[in-house]
C-alpha cells in the first residue's frame, strides 16, 4: 500500500498516544492486512454509532449523562475515522491535514 520509502499511518496509537507507522512494500503482508481490517472495523463502528447518535438526539427522554456518554463515543470514533482518512489520503498522495 505504501510507495517505496513511505510510511503508513496505522489505525492505532502507540505508547503515550503517539502515532504508529508501518514501513513495507508488501500490501498483502500480515501488518498491512491487520491495519486494513482494523480500519474497516473502525468505519463500521462509526456507521453504527451514527445511527445510535441519531436515535439519542431524537429521544426526548435522553438525559445529560446519555448525551455526555454519546459525545465521548463520538469523539473517539471521529478520531479513528480521521486517522483512517489521513492514512488513506497519504497513501493516495494527498497533503496531510493538521494533527488530530
């Protein structure tokens, strides 16, 4: 997936929340496939959470604790989706946006 001498941003963080990168020319390798699968899972989770968020916002009985929990889940999922977008954008040669 990465061009020669390029690093792929992985869909997880390392110690202290620092980004992790993969250096490989083998897009079928174990780590590349693992990253692809985790990215797919993260995007699927975002779809499910978006549906849940829509239901929660429409729920007249939702209280402030429900909304706080939802905001926390949305923030984490948005962080994951942004990391996937940055990684895939970089792989396509796009400029990397600001840090997240």
